[in-house]
């Protein structure tokens, strides 16, 4: 067993347990609080699930560190160090959760020396567990995953998100990107409302491209290693090397398709995740 397999297995069992917490709250009326914008929401369940996860992991692995969406929103410093670190989004797709749109996921990534060692995306409503460990492949409910390998951009299904940004530059960039993709043309553009579940569609082979500007590291860290282990590629939206803190990501079935998409899409400026954020409620 690899050094980190015990952590992966523990993370999987916690996802199943806290997935039940999310499911039991899913049909209930939720109390919603706004964070960075009128479309950036948090509920009591997001906070509760993050606390449950961090408390269980800290009891078992007291030396490990955490980057958690709701802890950072509450003012904790976001700093990725060389220590073993769990990067947690307790509910990816909080807007979906609030509206009962049935795509929500727990996303947990684990890094050591700033390198991704494993990722877990648990899509609770449809009980789909996506996992990957570095060098050991990617799996959906235990069955191996393979990206499509598509190299012809005009045959691609592209997944993306509009996100929580509502300023003019972000909106014009996001909408003009979609127009240019449709003019390429690609076969279709889709959005499920959860970055993690969107991105793993490239690992499944149901989509050939996923790109996103403005998301955070906890939205896509786990899905990054799942796509890579399924044979897909992950880079910056401008075609350069992927940087988990940059708030830009482009995943694809092949390097050829990724580079072609990178020529077409543009990014709007976003503050990096690891810029000083203490107390700012990201
Ligand atoms: C959000 C979702 C959404 C994406 C946003 C994310 P959250 O995460 O992944 O699909 O468009 O950029 O912030 O807030 O639901 O964890």
C-alpha cells in the first residue's frame, strides 16, 4: 500500500458519511448567506460538512494541514506548503444545492510537497465516486476511467461555467469565449453548476474539454488529478503550465485539442488564491 493510500481510503469513507448529511439536507429549505457576490452562496450545511471533515481528518492525522473553502471564507489564511495538505470543498455546487438542482459534490484533494497525490470527487445525488491516485489511474465507483483522446476540436463537447462574477469585463469575456467556441464550431457547450463534476466529465470521456476562469483551488484540485490519471491533459487557459492557485484551468482529451482551445479563449483578471486573503471572505 502506498504511503498515502490510507489517507485516500479514509477520505473516501468520510465522503460517503458526509454525503449522507448533504443528501438529508438537500430537499429542506436552506438558510443562505452571500459571500463575495450575490451568486456566491454558503449554507449551514457547507460549513457543517467542512467542520466534520476537518475534525475527523485532524483526529486521525494530527500533523496534516487544510485548505477549506469555508475556513478561508471565514478569514483563515490560504497557504499551500510542502506539508501534507487536504484541499476541501464541502459542497461544490452550492447554488445547485440551494435550488435542488441535482449536481453537488464533495471535492477533496491531497498534496504533499505541493504535488497532488490523490483526488476524490463524490457526486452525492447520483452516488458517483470519482477517485485517482498519482500513478495509479482514475476510477468511477471502482471502474477505470479514460479520457476520450479526441484530437479534432470540431468534434468536441466543451464544459465550462459562468461562475459567480457579474462585472462587465468578466461577463463579456465569458460570453465571447462561448461565442467563439460555438463558431469553431464545437459540437456543444455544457455547464452542470459544479466545477468538480464538470471537470471529471473529461476523465469519463463524456466531454472532451473543460475550462474555467474565476474558480478556486478547492473547486478543481481533486478533478485535476482525476483527469490527468485518466489520460487527459490539464493546463492554464493560455496554454502555459497549470498553476492550481491561478484561478484558471483548461482540461482536455488531448494536448492538440487543449492548445487549439487555448488559442480561442481569453481570461479576465482574478486575484490569485494564494494572495493575502486573511479576513477578506473570499
Ligand atoms: C462554485 C461552483 C461553480 C463555479 C464557481 C465555483 P461552490 O463552487 O463550482 O460551478 O462556477 O466558480 O466557485 O461555491 O459551489 O463551492
